[in-house]
C-alpha cells in the first residue's frame, strides 16, 4: 500500500523524535561531559532565563498554556467527530489525527527532557548534602524522629499562637511568604551554593480549587520554569509547599529530594510559621511510616503527644480536603504514580514519604536532625 506524502512526513517526524528521546537519554547517561554540561551549565542558565522572562508576569503563564492545550485537544476531538460521519474520509482523517497525536506527545516529552526532565536521572541531593537516597532505618530511629517532631510542633505552635489549645490563624499573604522563601534559600546558599535562587518565579496557581480535587498543593511547570502553589489550603501547609516547588526549579527533580530540600530550607527559616510548616508536613510522613511498624505508638502520639492546638491544625487541614474527595482524586493519583515511575522514581507516588529516610540519613551524617 502506497503511503500518502502527508502521512510519510509525519511518520518520519515521529521516528526522528523517538530517536531524539532515546539518544538524548543515552548520551546523558553515558557521556559525563555532556551530563555535567547539562546539569551545571545549561540547565541553571536556561531555567534562570525562563524565570527572568516569565517571572515578572503577575499570573501563571504555565496555567494559561495548559488551558490552551486543553482547548486544542477539545477542538481536535470535535474535528474528529465531524470526520467520523464522513465515511469516505473517516479512515484517512483518523490515521492523520493519530499520527499528529503521537507526534505531539513525543515532541512534548522531548521538550520536557531538555527543559527539566533529565534532572530525574541525576542525584543532585547527594552532591549537595552527601546523604543517601536509599537510606535504611530502624523502628527506634523512626520513634526518635516522631518524638522530636512532636516536641518541635508543640513548641513552635505555642510560639506562633501563644496558646496550646487554639489552631493557627494567620493573615500572612502569599507575596510575603514567597519573599521569605526566596530569602531563606539565598541565606542557606552561603553554606550550600546549589541552593542559590535567583530570578524568582513563584506564583499562585489559577486552578487552586480544581487542584484540591486531586489533592495537589503545588506543581512545577517545566515548560515555563514557574513554581505553582495552590494557595487555597490552610496557611500552615503553604510555606513548605513553596519551598518544595522552588527545590524543583533548582533541579531537585525527585519528589523525596524536593521534599527534603523544602523541609531543610523551611525548618531553617527565621520565620516561625515556616519552621512550623516544615515540621507539620514532615510529621504527616513520619507518623504514616511509624504506623506501619507500631500502630499503638503512632496513635498515642496523635492523641496524647500533640497539643490540642496542633491536633486542631491537622483536623482543619484534613477537613479542608474532605469535600473534594472523589474518584478523580484516585484516578489522578494513579496517573501521577505512573508518570513518576516512568521518570526513574520506582516507588511512584510513595516516593514522597522517602523524605523520612533522607532526614534520618542526614541525622546519621551530621549528628542532628535538619
């Protein structure tokens, strides 16, 4: 069967894009000179350029881009539906649409790798903090971490609120939180240069309410270099989320790595709310791990270890997301789980709680919790 010229061009493009994707990853993994150029020269300069060009916009360019992509997909579906009723041209149009779809997916993935995705294939965290991403830990170490976090949470909560029975209520706006996060990164860069953060581009997402249905509190847009923060959840979670997304901008691609860097920066902040947010977020991961080893001990920490005010903060946080729970939440988690596994994170969405092992690895290396 003779291949039509318009199909031939698309097939050749698809083949070229596929070779480009495979070749780029092969070169990155097997040629140290190229890998180092990408990690330490190209990516920092290019991501900084994106932040400089788009960071001054008061709204998220990435969110607008995703809306346009969504509209384009909708128009494509409508166009396909029209051609389906034309029996004579339906087969050709469906083949053409399929080829265009495959070409589009491969193009997006190639751009994703160039703009940011190759960072998944390098352990920037080990180079910065000299800790292992695969650290083992004992039950006693988890207990020590949980006990320490309970003490930190109770102490910080009282310092923030001035009362051990009231939930945190703060009117700090996002611009103030963002400025504090940027300052904290640059302060710590004096001892860890890879945390230096210039040309900031951190923005509240336009889709905060929609993101709540998937439980997403923030995301990094690799195509625009913007860190998007969902500002609708309770304020106690936002400083940690902001620091987490900035970590992605700096090339800490793996979720457990971004969690650790976000925690490290927020917990070393001069701002008490940032410190509280860091401990608040890490305790959720730590108590979840603790519950797998000793459920009774974990329950005792929740019920008797935490001050009433801290428990109210958690209750407020959990209750916020409850109205958004749906089948879409589970579907989005499954899709994101597969995305992470396809990008060198074998544990998928469970890799987020890998921050617990990283904190314990830091304790072994430096003798103190970060």
